[in-house]
């Protein structure tokens, strides 16, 4: 919070000013470091917002109106009679509670649109009720207020104070980075698991659940579980892994589990499944996963827990599946059922019995799409021709480089590194027969070939949730420095992901029709502003066409705030 009654000299520490609206905020550098971004060394730094740059009316000199960060960073105590700037109210005692909405003075202006939209989503999805039941009411509102802040494109906690002062949030107080840290550290694993137990039964009615894993990099190695491992973003940084369950039909996130960045996805899978059982993902659920989880012990453990599986069968790793696929494609006599799927394109399918893992019987579904076959064949032939051209231009080659071509070429390297090669016609023929094909394994005997294909192709909903979480909400980094804060922050970000996903689902058709973005919609909502008049809030300006359309889709009661009512 700003101490509006105090003016101090701008500290000489290195920093910069940032203009936000009519104000100029002052930041100081805390730390400089370099990171590799796609192989290029770039400078990064941590900053701290210490106040607002203002002009002293008496001396006409620029000074600093300090905030709480200034006093805590420099170890200075503010005056006992220091006046704080609350939400829309300019003068509240330092010892008093920050103003609530009803306490705001006449003329105060707040952004209402995003707050009303998120509030309605929290009500409709029972998110508010569940959080209030698990946490106390004030903490639940603080969590929802933070989650609303993270719904916007990532700007960092330095903007939290201004955001909660300028937008109608769930909380009755202005949130600061320090308060956010306290909230993160207060959230326990027990409370998080209690939330999942209440949330999952409400939002996975059909029992079709997708599971996948992503990694999130961190600059801090003081957090438990931040370790070096397979980094999906190709960054040379330690990381943590996050596994997430998502409803396959709606795309709403159901639960998540974080674990050490050095552990493989399928190695940790049984432990995640064990946790999922405790959350309420019982054996009436069907798990949909990609080919990375097509491992014997992962399939066996899922079967042991009573789950049905739909899992991709990676042709490159499973020779048994590849041989069956090639044999099916070569034999035109083994005629095929037809499954209609997407854009009225005809997809051929063969459904046969298959042993997914030792003592786990199920089905192998082989799909073939003629349109994709043409595209993939052309791409493969062009790649083979490219490799052949490279070999013809080379005079010599090392045994190590020769291995790069051994999929389609049999290369003989002489002692002087001269070489000869032959084309592997059988290998090329096999891969051409694989083009346009997809293999899926399942233990379910009830689901149709159409439903299985639709579910497997829709599993990208969890990848979309990861993209939103990492890029739009989290800002690609964990950005905390303790294990407790990391766990709590992940939970708040998960709540934000729920709000953002639900908002995206509601606005999906309008966004596509108008070629707009979800972030653009959020900014339109933030700009629906209201002014305090007496005990009432009314719109401070007329709504634009976009704001009216978005409000109608979301069924926001902004018409009741119109000055003309």
C-alpha cells in the first residue's frame, strides 16, 4: 500500500521508472543474472516496486511516495500517523483496516467487468463454496482475488497492488506481493487434496479423463523437487514436473500433482494414480493418455486399480503393433469398418483383440486416413530424397555421421572414410505403409471405435491447459524461493486456470467468429468501469459494442448498473 502522507528522496539504487496510466511507478533492481534462451545468452533481473514518483508541490522536485516494500526493503519504520491509500479511498489510518467497497467515497472508480465474470463463474461451478468450506471465508476470497489477477496476461506480482486497487476483486483489501506470499505459504497439502476430493465429482460426470505431464523451469534450486531432467522447453535449467487430470469433454482441469524434475513421466505414474484414487478418481473412470505411458508396469498398475485405459500405441517403439499395422495395410482383403469423424472424412478402422501388457487383455484399434496418407507419404519421400542428395554430395563420412542416415540407407564406411550406400527399400516400404495410420490400445470393451478415436484426438485439451498455465498464467517460471510458497502458488494458479478455462469455454464461439483473443476479451471486461455514487455503483461510461456482446454472452448484470436505469 502507498503511504500517501509521506514523501522521501528517490533512492540512489539502480532502477527505473514505469508509467502506468497517469502514474509513474519506481522499481529498483534486486538481482541481475544471465540465462540461455534458445542458445542465446540474455540478461534477466528481479525488481521490486518501492513506490510512486510524484512532484513535491512545495519544492517542485520529484520525490518518492513510498509503499510497504520501501520500508521493509530499507528497514525503515513508517510514521505512526502515516496515511494509506486503500481501494478507491484516499485516507485511511495505518492502523485501520483497508477500505471495503461499501466504504469507498463518492467518485471512486473501479473496473467491474472481469470481477463480475469471475464471481459468477466461481458461483456457477461451486468453486467459491468449496474454497469457503475448506478455508475460512477471508482466505477463500483472497485466493479467488489472486486467481483473478493471474487470469490476465502475466505481468508479475509487482502489478498486484495496482490491480486489486483498480479492479473489483473478491477480497475486501488491497493485496500486495507480501500478502500474496503469506497466502501461498498458508495453503497446505491437506487443504489442496480436500479441494480435489470435492471438485472432481462435480466436474467429471462422464468419467472420461485425460492425463499428461509438463515441466516448468525455475531459477531457484532451493525448492524441493527442482532438479535437472528432461526439459520439454529445451532450457538448460532445473525444473519441476506437473501431472494434470482434465475432463476430456469440457477441458476443465480436475486435479494436478507436482513431483521431482528428474523423474520420468511413466516412472512416477503409479504414484500419481494412487493419489488420484484418494481424490475420488475411482474405477468408473477411463484414463486417456498418449504413447509415452504405453509401458507394461504403467498399464498393469492402472488395471490393478480398476481403471479402463485408452493409450496411444507408439509404432516406432512397439514392433508388434507396427507389424500388425503393416500387415493390415498390405492386405486389401481384410475389409474394414468405416468410422465417420470430423469434416465428414471417411476413416477406415480395424478392431482386434490385443495383449496390452502381460496378463492385460484388451483391444488394438488401427485407423487409416487417406488424406493424411497422401500428405505424410509426400513428406517422407521428400525427406528421403533430401538425405540421398546430401550423401551424393559428400566425398567422405565418419561412422558417427553415417548413423544419422541408417534408417533408410545401408552405408559402408572405408578406412579412409570414403563410403558407399544402398537404399533400404524394405524399410521405406514399411514406413510408407505406416503413413496416414494411427494405433490405439484400450482395455475398454464397451466404447465404440468412434468414441475411442474422438477421445484420443481430444486429449490435446490437457496440452492446451498446460499452455495456458505456463505461458499466460505462470509466465514460464515458478518464481518463488521456498517449497511452501511454491506449493501454495501452484494451487492458486490452478484455481486461476479453472476461472480462465471456464471463461474461454463461454466465449469460444464469439472469439472464433470475431477473430479475437481471450486476453482481448479480458481487457474489454477490465475496462467496464463503475463509479461510486452514494451507496450505489453505476457505469462510469457507455459500453462499447464488444463489451455489450461479451456481457450478453456471459449474462453479466451490468445493465442494472446503467446510469439510465
